[in-house]
C-alpha cells in the first residue's frame, strides 16, 4: 500500500510534465521568460498509470485532504464536498443563532480542547448536538452542549448536586466528551468512526465493523452504520470543512474570569446592579441550578470587562426576596406575620399563586429566615424545563402536576397520552416543570 501511495504522489508531478511534453511550443516562465523543459518521458507516466489500473485503484482515492485538520485527514475530496453541502443546507439558517450562543461558552470550550491536545475542529460537535445551547434537553434525557446521558455522565466522572449540574458545566462536560472521543479515536484509529461511536456507542460500531470492515478511503457513504449516524458524521465533517475554508465562522468568544461569590447572594440582583443584560449571567454559567445562594459560596464565570464591577457589587446583592415552601397548616395570614409583611404584599408578589394554597407550592416572600426557605431557581431553567420523572406509588397526573407547578393536561400532551391514562409505579414520564431543575 505504501509503494502505491508513493507512486501516486509522483503521478501528479508526471501528469503536469506530461502535458508540457505534449505541447508543440514550450511554456514561458513568468519570472525570466525561459522555457520550462520536461525531463520525464511519457513512457514513465504510462507505467505509473498502468500500475494503478493493475491494482484496480481509483486515482481520486489518493488526492490529499486538508492535512491541517485531523478530522479531514484522509477523507476523499468528493466526500468532503458532499459533507459540506449537507452541513450548509442544514445549518446555514441556524448558524447566526449558533454563533450568538457560542460567544458565552466557547472560550472555555476551546481552552479545554487545547489542554487535552484535541483537534480544534471538534468545537463544531456542539453545533450538531445542541446548536450550542447548554440548556438543551433531548427527549431521551441527554443534556448540555455535548448531550451527555445521565449514566454516561456518571461513568465519565461528571457530577451534579443541588448547586450545579455537571452536564451543563462547560469545562466539565467538554473534558468528559473530548476524553471519550479521544478514547474512541484510539480504539478505531479513525475520526469518522470515533464520531459514529459517540453517536451510537462503541460496541454497536465494533459489531458492524466485524461484519463489514471499513477504512476512510472507502468513503463516508459506505460506512457500515445506520443512516442517521452516517448523516451525523457527515454533518460534523462538513461543518469542520466549512470552518476550515472560512465559509462558516464563529465570532470571537467573550473572555471570562472566575469570580467567587459569598452567600447569601442573589445573582439576578448582582447582574442588574452591575448593568448586565437580563439572564446573561446564566448564559455564562449554565451549570447553575439556582439564582440565589443562601448558605454556600459559589464560583461563577463573568466577562473580564465587568469583573471589577461585579466584584464591587457583591456586598450589595443580598436577596430581597426568597421562596417560602407551603407546608401543612400554612395560610397567608401566618406567613405574612412570620415575614414581617402583609397579605396584600404577598399577593402582589405572587400574582399567579391561585385561589388556594397547596402543600409544596412556592411563594415569593421578603428575605427572612434563610435557613427555613429555598432559593430561587436559575431563570433559564424555570421556563418550561423538561425533566424525566419516575412515577411513584400513589401518584396520579394531577398529583405530579401539582408537585411541579404544571397541569395534568400539559403532562399528558408532552407524553402523548390521555389525561385519563393509567400510570403505574416505575413508569417514566416527561414533565415540563416550572419550579425545579433536573
């Protein structure tokens, strides 16, 4: 194989010389007007062509792809052209949205790629996986830029707790995803196969390769994988190629610095005091589960340009309001007395609380008694955040809806079932919740 590759490399030189030798007039040099003289005979070229024909090899297989990008290395130009066409067709309309989202998180993503000595072009994978939305949650339960499944995340060491979600953490999830991809690349010795393994699992890829071997010169269209996974690989290869030739470009990411914030703090108030656009602080910090940290300090990433302002305003950003969880025996009068306020004030702060209080319901109240209350959630989570819920004994759609601040009708709709559908303990439901992150 090495002999024929060397022969093929020489072939391109001889093709050019062959054309020169066949011309009636010598071609003038642009620099000194001296004729260029061919020293190679047609017979030599014929021998090379015949060698390629004898081995039944297509000369196009030997055309080099871009050596600067490991993801494109060895892939036939025709495959790259097709992949670029597919990627452009699927992502051209959404690229502006992808680009805007990337500005908040791509600096940390690129830094992680560099630290792990990974190809920079792997930065296109979140564009395919999540359109660069770190809050993206699939119907299967995959979450974050890299769409990690809960079990996979745990195996890869991505941990979550009440303060933050590791699958939404930029550095943590990127490290896990890239190390996994590098492991797959080492196993299959091919980036297209590594990408396929990321999408469908390494054992499934290995099983198919056992039935039909594949190498990159066989072409992306001939990969022995399902159509959906093949398209996934082609989209990534295509975006990498479009990025390589500057057809698509990412904007310059916003540089950030880590800032430790002492509790109690209301991050929404801190952002407002510092002149930040609403919710931008949570776009820089998608791993946060809460917008208030009442008992524990928290480290956040903030724009370098606003670091000093934010640090200066921390002392003024204590919560003005917190959440009171309704318990058995609570009523508006006792709650108002406990929090040194009035029933009218509580009603004005909770315009959608309904006519009756429900156990487990959250009410916004003046900030007192931090130890007895819960913090407000990340506002980008609370707006229709979808989570998997395992049905417990005694549950009904109505009870689940009350627990998560939604309706039985909404749960039925998202799960494509009737409101009168019989649910059993152990069943898995999707719940569009407005009061609790995953």
